[in-house]
C-alpha cells in the first residue's frame, strides 16, 4: 500500500473484467482522465476492459495468452524486460519505437506516451 496511490481489486467490484468497472473505479479514485495514464495488461480480457474506458494499454504476453487477439493495444511486448533479459516488441500502435535500454523503464514509457498522445 505504500507503493501505490490506489489499489482496486475484485472485492471492490460487482462486475469483473472484461467489464470496465475496475478501471472506472481506479480513475475515479485517482481523479484522472483515461487518456492521462497507461494500463498494463496480460490478456485480451484485461485489454478489453481498459480499452472500453479509453485507457491506453501496454500488453505483456505470457505462455497462456500469447495467441490472444491484442488488437487495439498501444504496444505488445514479450515482457517488460530487464538489463540482463531484454524485451521484444511484438506489435501494437506504438511498435515502431523500441526501448533503447532493452527494457520498459518508467522514463522510456513516459517518452513513448508523450510522443504518441
């Protein structure tokens, strides 16, 4: 709780993903607009929920979700990467811009967002 300003979990909601309720509640609690933040998801269901309220979404795929349809994601990545294990850009609207460091740092995500929004 010391790391995040707001935490929304299933117990806070009547409807779970793919309903957008979690994102709507988080935006309300943060007093933010949907286009002023990024969502991080790993499934089509999560992407659908974020897109329904207009939150730009970064998708990281897993072995379980790699075959899902992520159309509409701003960027689709093999993971967020780290200095020892770089990530791979798999697609998305922002896919032509690769992480310079080989991983999705906060600074790189801010630059990517600023260049595209």
